[in-house]
C-alpha cells in the first residue's frame, strides 16, 4: 500500500511563495501520472495540477502562470512550486495520482496566505 506524505505548507504573505513536497513510500509512483489537489472545509476536493510520467503538465485556470508542478522519480517525490500566492489559495493541499484508482489520501499540508 502506497503512503503519501505531504509537507512544505505554512503561512505566506500575499505575493509570496511556498514549495510543497509529496513523498510516496513506494517506487510504483514513477509509473503514474501524479496530481495536486486542494480542499477547503465544507467543499469538495478540487484539482490543482497534474504531471504525466514524461513531464507534461496541466493546471486549473486559477493557478496557471503561478504554480509549477514537477517530479523526481528517483526520490519518489512530486513538488508544487507556488508563487504569487493569493488569499484564495488558502486551504489544505494533497497529492495523489492524477487518475483513479487513487492511493490512500495523506494528511495534506495546510497553506495559509495572509498578511
């Protein structure tokens, strides 16, 4: 069973940056498209970005030009570089595969954008 551990969240000012990391416990990660998602309290989890096995990327419109997803298969890690952060980006961020079946969801990492 693959375990996902997200980290890198925290408090950032509007316009600031954070880099999220997600480490998978097994190398089966390398053969999967991977994604980042976010979920605010009382709302459905929403797609943020995904990256294919060959490095192709897709983003939700609200983060295009600000966020960059990347992966390091040797480290079983996927990253989300978040620049020009906005208060609306405040929520918990999760990583998982970009398509079903999903791995078990991790705890996520809280991102708070506030002055």
